C-alpha cells in the first residue's frame, strides 16, 4: 500500500498516507513496535517509525537520580535539572502513533521556510552551513513546522515512550549513559 518514495536520507519506503498503520502496511500487528521499518513523510522526506500503544513508567525516581550521578561521576550541581522528570508515574498511551525517526534538520527547516507561508523564525546564517544538524528553535516554530509537514508535535509522554520503549530503558540506546550516543 502506498507509493514508494525516497527519504531525506536516501532510503526508500512507503509514502505516508492518512490512516496508515503497521497492519495496513503488512508489517504485522499494530500493538507491536517495528523498529527496523519506517514510512516517509512526503512533505519533508522524514522517516517515521511506529510506536504502539502501551503503559510505561514515565519519569525517574530520586534513587535513580542518585545512582546515575554515582555511576557517571557527574557534577552534583546538575541534579536539579531532573526536577521536571519527577515524580515517576505510570502513564498509558491508548493509541499507537507515528514518530519522526530523527530530529528535523536545518535543511528541512530551510525548505519549510521557503515553502510555507508561516511567521517562523529565520535560521541564523551560521547554522545554514550545517544542513544535516538538528534545527534549534522555539516551540512555536516547531508547531508551525509540524503543521506544514501535516503532523503534530509529540507530547512529553509520546517522546519518553518512544525513547524508552517497552523495555523501560533509561536512554534510547540502553541503561548505561554513553556520551557518544547524544549531544551532551
């Protein structure tokens, strides 16, 4: 189902169309993740992966924060940055959803600025020289971009569920912090 197109990264996949779900693509059940498969947003070429409905523990406990700081030797002064991740609580997402596989890049954002009739913040000239770097901007700019791309911004719960998965990982790649896996 759906026409095959090429993503911004040069990968082929089905073009996203309203109502697509893993089962309609022949991937298998909608209540399972399909981490090696994606569809492509025809507006911006972004690859989208399926995140099934599920229940998970969102946030982090004070004990886990203490353990992370002990294990990683981080500056204790930064512990306060975790206050918005507390308290840990159970959250249920009752519907599966499509999520961008990668962050929106400067190149994608520049295309949005050229094509959309939106009052978005221009990309600083310096950042235009880095087309494949994730764009930085305001929530308003991100919301305008999402509307242009026929999508919507994920909620905090959507982002955390997509990153932690049903395995309840602390990080998208596992339970051990690895500075080579993120910008930190």
